């Protein structure tokens, strides 16, 4: 039996990376998926790949920036129109910033908070009525292993990801009476199109990029996006029916090094 048979899911940041890998596994496990991303062209490419690999997949796309609070209710309404309900919300969309905290400008902070924290809140607020009505709703928030451990160079990003863990705990308290579970995953270094593109723009071969992270986990390698997507599938499924208010470290052991 497919883990997510008859489930209806909305995935933000669904056009690439962890979001796209999650969409593939959700389709494989029987779910209908609505992908939200600000990159409309990438959305269409991912949707086409989903339909090619999963001929029976039910796939919808909605191009929007998660920081746009007005767009979130329209995305939830699209799910309602397409499938009559919503069972799973995966909040994966995020942006990055590489300014040291000593130099970060207020507008940099605001941009990160608008996407990583407020963007997540926008979609939780929009989706919760449908998740409550489903009777077994599940929210999975994608945080980061650096929400719980330190490093230099990405302080704004890490602060927002730590905020997502607080949001996860509070939302789990608030939604438990409504039958909605809320959990988070904390990925470690994951080799996505973003990292590959950034390296290629600097003239760095992918194999050199792969070797760079040999010391950032006990497993001495990057994660593949699918390795983060599988725990998301599990948290969304009934197999995790007694899990709420917690976070899973999917970081190859980085957080204990």
C-alpha cells in the first residue's frame, strides 16, 4: 500500500532541489501534489518530469513568491478546487544569504525573514483550515541542521531556520486539538541544483564541489535531495502518526561532530 495514497499535498519551493525530490516521492507514494515556486519555468519542467515518471500523477502548479501573503490563500484554494481538500503541507521554500552578521544590513534581514519565516507562516495560515478538515493533517517544515549548531558566514539564514523550529513546536501545540501534526526536518549539506549552479558560475567542477563536504558529516559526503525527501514522506504519512512537535536531524551526523 502506498504510504500517501489518496493524500493531497502542497509543497512550497517545489520546482527544484529537496522540494522537487519530495514531489517525486509523494507521487510515487500515491499523493496528489501542488507545487508552489516563484520560478514558473522550473515549475513546468518539474511538473513535466513528474508526469513522465509517474503517469498517474495528479500534479498542479502555482507560480508565486511565498513572501506574497495574498498568494498563499489562492494556492490553497487551487488545491481545494482540484482535489476537494488538502492533507499535507510541506514548507520547503527558502532563500540564502552569505553576509557576516557584523555586516548584514537591515534590508537583508528583512528579505530573509519575509521568505523563510513569514513565507512559512503564510502557507500554514492558508492551509490550516483544509488540514483541519482532513482529520489527519500533517505539516512538515524544512529547517536546517544549522538551526541547532553553529558556523560562520550564514547567520541570517541560520537564525531564520532556528525560528522555524520554534514555530514547529508552537504550531504543534496549537493544532493538536484539531488533529494536525507539525514536525520539521533539519537537512545537512545537500547537493542541489542551487549548489551546482553556484559552483559552475565560479568555474568549479562538480566533482571538486562534492569533495568539499567530505568533512561536514560523519558519512563524509553530501546528501542527495532524495535522502532528505524520504524522511519528509515518512513524517507526512500515518507511519509517523504519534510524531508531532519534533524535528529530525537528517544531516549525516553533522550535529554531533
